[in-house]
């Protein structure tokens, strides 16, 4: 009886191994979990002129997967209360957000802006390292609407960005 149980058990294991789908292993540079994100306002530029802006520190939680070395998608949620799509394009991660009331004009009206966070893996010296998902660097750029606030040119604010795994 014991030999029959062993044979049946082995047959079940073999059948399970044949019919079970293969495990999906990541490519090694997906972003998943919490990260500390700093937009450095002390190094900000407004329309290409250095201007102090408020430094923004937040925690983002990433969820992403990659189909190959060039295509990744996912979602990011910030502890500031927003979420946005995440994608990997040609060696860098991109998060785009829309702000309906981004810029306040002198007359009290507001105008919208499009914010893009773009970042990539970096070594300790700031050099590109695609596989480093513990420390990423890039920029946080928001572009306003041309003509807003009586100005024929959009306001552009850009700050250095650091993304550090917690």
C-alpha cells in the first residue's frame, strides 16, 4: 500500500509541474514599494533662471512590471494624496500629472500646468546606472499654459529630483 501511495504522490507532483504556468521573474529594474522623493527647490529654475522654490519631500509607493528591457508600466501613489500612471521609456521612468490650478496670477485667477517627473537609475556619483533601483535621479518640471496671467510665454519650473528606496 505504501508503494502505491508514493507512486500516486509522484504522479500528482509531475502532473502539477507540467500544467503549472511558469513563474514570472522580474527583469531586475522594476520599481516596487516605497521611495522617498525630493524635488530640490533650492536648485530650481523658473524659465531658465535660478529661483528658490519650495522643496517638496514625499513618499511614493510604486507598483510596476516590465515586459522587456524597454517597456515597463505601472502606477505610483504619493502620500500627498495623488496617484498617476508610471512608465519606462528608453532608459528612464516618467510620471505625468495635470494640475488644474497650478499657477496663481496677480489678479487672483489660476491657470493649469502639466507636471512631469523623469528619472533614471544612478550610481553614487550621479552617473547613469539603469539597474540601480535604490537611487534614481532626474527632474521635476511643470509647464504652465502660454498666455496665462497675461504672459505670452508659459511659466516653466524645473527642479532636480532624487528618488531613494526606503
